[in-house]
C-alpha cells in the first residue's frame, strides 16, 4: 500500500481558439461554445500527495514572486480532492503540496493541470481503479480545461472543453513563453469579447462559417498547417484591455518570430529554431521580460 505519490502537471497552450457563439442546451447552456487545439508543453508544476491523519492540508510554493495562489477550498486542486473524497467516501485526510512554476492567471491552465494531477494522484493513492476517461468526465465539473489536462498531449477540445478528440502527437517543437507578470481573469476577457463581437455572432451564418473553417483546419494536422492557422479569437479583446500583450508580440516579431497568445492571455508563445535565434531571445527578450521560459511541446 502506497502512502504518497508525486506527479507532474504540464501547462497547456492553445494553438487554435475559435468562439462559435453560445451553447444553446444542456448543462453548459449559456456558456461560450469553443473549438480549440490544445497542446501540452514542458513548463510544469510538481504535485505531491500524501495520506495523513486529520484534516486535509494544501500548501503551495511558487517560483514566481508575488503569485497569489489560494491554499484553501477555493483551490482547484483541493476541489479535485473533495470531489473524489465525497464520491468514493474516502475517510483519510491528505496533504497536497504544489510546487508552482506555471504563472498564475496566465492562460496556461496551471490550476486545471494541478487539479487533473490531483485526480490522477488520488486515483493511484487510494487504488480507485478509475480510467482516464472517467477522471476526465469528473474533471469537467471542475473546469473546461481539466479534461484535457487529464490526458495531456495534443487534442481538439469543443464546447466548454469537455468534448475531446485526442490527436496523434506532432514532433516536439522548441518554443519560448513570455508572460508580463500580470493575472488575467478569463471571465473579463470573454465579456470584452462579447462586446466586440456581438454584431458578428448575431449575423446569420457566422457560426456555420467558423465551423467550416475548423473542419478544414483539423483535417491532417502538421506543424506547417498549425503555424499557417494560428488563431485566437480572444486576442483582440485581451489586447484591448492589456496592451502589454501587443508589446510582447511586437518585441518577438522584431526578432523574426511569429508570436501568438494562449487562452485568455496574457502569455505569448513563439516557436523558434537554431542557436542564433535563441541567442537573440536571450539578448533582447529576457532582459525586458523576466518571465521568459524556454520550453518544448510534449
């Protein structure tokens, strides 16, 4: 019988994010209907879960100074534990330790990935025998990104993110992630998007056109195809509220990269190749933007 488990919780980036409108029926009625291409990257948090006597405890240490992460029932990792504890009547307490490296409120699903790791860790720790499918289905009640974070890799995510199509992985790519050190609320960006896009969404045929574009995009993925179609419908709204995102993009474009925003922002990603390009990033980007991370797709 094991008493502790350790897991990694990779960040995700959005290679494609299309807002199709609003979900009309079902448990997510009224929420935005999304079509996304999600990719795990090597930037990750580290999770340790141990059995203990007494009340459950969550502790968080962060490599990002000033990061505000709740250490109580508001944390998605603790919610993930409570979900399984109540569902399977688990009597024992646990200690959950999170070593955070993923910036908070950064459009990288850090909290969702932590929650997914806890679901998988509790499954191991208490020998529940749940499949990834079952864990992902349960995780959907915690947040739209959690199901993808259970599986990781490369996937198309639709609806709120709960409808996943797992895709064959593409070869690893070097990328650089730049974050301005601010937190962005997803709800705020969606509200701004709604205001900017209301006229388009209400136009007849708008949703059908976007769905047709998506069908074409997802047929036969390659890095060349992905880089031709990098898209994030939330980017204009995020930039309008946080112009620093545009500044980061301009700095990366100035050294010959093609940057894009992940999720609801504010993190900006760019693929790069070769020692010369890395040297440029280290010379011009790192001194100006301290939260610059070299990573790879997984």
